[in-house]
C-alpha cells in the first residue's frame, strides 16, 4: 500500500512518537483526538486537525480514512468509530495477549511475579482487547523492575513494533493472527491490590518487594492503583522504598527491629526488610505522625478484615475518576477574618449547633448554610468539606484508608431561587450517597490534585 491516510486517538506520548514515524514515511494524518495538552500542542505545531475525544465519532464520519490507530487510549470506542476506517482500527496494548487484557498491566505483571512481558498491536473489535494480533513483541522482566521501568520498556517496544506494523501495511503483508482463546486475565479500571496495598509481613520478603516495585510509577507520573502502605495503631503510612536484607531473624513477622528517622527495619516471614516511609505531598493535621518504635509489632489484618477492606476499596475505586475531577476543580471560599492556619499549630475545632435548621430536610439545611456563606462573601461558586454518617462509618471501620470528607460544590447564579439551590444540593448529595468517599492516598498519587483542608465544612 502506498501512502495511506489515518486518524490517531489517545492520550499517551507514545502517540506523538508514532505520529512522527507516520509523517516521516509520508503518510497522511487526517486528525488526532486527544485530551493530553502536550499532544494537542504538538498537533497544533504540525498543523494537524485536532478534535476532542468525545467528538471523534462525529468528526470521522466526514472523513475518508484507511486506518484508525488507538495509541495509549483508555476510552472504549463505539462500533461506528471502529468501522469508520476503510481497512480497520488497530490498538496498542501494553501487554501480551491473550495473557493480560485490560488496564495497568505492567504493574500487575510485576505484582504477580511474571517473568516476561511485552506489547501487542491488535485489531479492534467491540470486545475490548479481543481482536486478532498484527504485531507482538516480548521481553524479560528484570528482578528489580518497577512499574516505571517496565512502562518505559513498553514505550520503547511500542515505538519499534509500530514501525514493523507500518512497514507490514506498506508492503501489503499485514496478516492477522487470531488470539489463542479468551483473555487469561482482564484487569478493570477499578481493580486494586488486595487490602489497598497494605504490606502483610507474614508474607515472604520477595512478595512484599514485588508489591512496592509494582506500585512505583515514578515521581512525576500518576499512580492509578494505590500507594504501598503499612498499618499500625489505627493509622496508615505510605512506603516509598523497600530493600530486602539478608540478616537472620527468628522473631514474629511484623516485629520492628530498628527505627532511624523515616527508615524502619521490619521482620517479614523469611527475612527482614528495610522500609523508607514516604512524605505525603500535602502535610496537614489529618496525616498521622510517625509513632512506630523498635519492638512494636505491625500485626497483619485477619483474612476477614482484608476481604472487607478490599471490597470497600473496590467500591470507592469505581468512582475515583469523578473525585479526581472534583479535587482538581475545587474552589475554596474566602471568608473575612479567616486566615490559613500554621501547620505546626493544632486546630481548635469548635461545633456550633444550628437549632434554626430543625424541621428542614438534609438538602434544605445544607442549601441554607451554603446560601448564607454565598451571600456573606458574594462568592457564588465554592466547595465545602462535607461529611456524614456513611463517610464516618467507613473511616471508623478502616482507619486511615479513606478521606473523612468530600468536596461539595455549591454553585448558583445571582437570580437562582431557594428551591433551585435545594434541588442542586439534593442532586449532589444523592451522588455522594452512592459514592461515599475516595481513597485517602488519591491526592498523593496524582500531582495535580489538592486535598488540603477546605475553609468550611459541614458534618451532617
């Protein structure tokens, strides 16, 4: 096939590398659909048609493309989009198929102790990651591999294998190979490590090491799964690094053998490990002070407790995308005579009963309070920290794992009626009733989120 015309969709920078390869081989890029600002800037610099991903179906209907390439794209494309390209749609998958389908496969490969990984370019069908394979390449997983380094290997393999794919298309020798059966394992967006990635020191040191390495996505990259953590005295502490020691030990697993600053030496099932605690990106009074001493025992949760925690995490993870948007877009309220507190000073919390709210519904009470704040400040759009029995009960059942409040947006126009304000609050509270809250490590896993305390809070 001579020069062909294609469309590209995706948010990872691998898309740019593939696009440059296509242009360098004199192929035409009809459009790029991406929400990534770096990709959008690159496309504009090269004078390429740029569209929003949610308009891809509409935009493609007016174009005549030979191929659609889905590259580092996490969106499920419609059947009409997949059928819009004359010769088909091809997806990049950062794992070997059919062994591992779904999302975050490099991290899961390390966590599960796999020895080999790879990348796959496959035909897109309405069933995710199930299409015939065009190009596949594999490589070894190193003993010290992290999610960051394995993702980097996938990136490099993606570039080289895309060159093979394009060359096969050019030479009319692209031969699809049917996958050998159904996917062996499918990883969903909401899947998380057991017990929110809490280290269980009754396990061998190598298993703990795999957990920490699997969740090391690099300092400047988002972590879509969880931070590795340990639990002690109703508090959780995030782990930055783990090193396996060869010292002999005959003490109970979980025994703290030494403490030096943020470094702990802890006995695992077979060997001790050296842990370095992570410093949360945002320091505030809700973060636990390190109170672990030599001789303490970091006891493992019971299987029942781990199962309950895993189930609660899975439920919260389903709503993580929505809470990410809320934290990224939140707006604090500015109150006269209220200033940011000094981090070294403990807050003096005061509760003021609002007797005037007796007889009002939950939505009416909260709308009334927010309307008072809006009128007092002339600020018509802001967030307050909201908590309720559902959030409190979840945090009590699993201390340290979930946020004790969520940002509740109050937004009204100057001509809004009280009933409109109540309806708006009711809709948002109803959503929170389903979502409850988010994982407490969410802001630490994404660099663009603000989880610091809001000025005003409502506990209902």
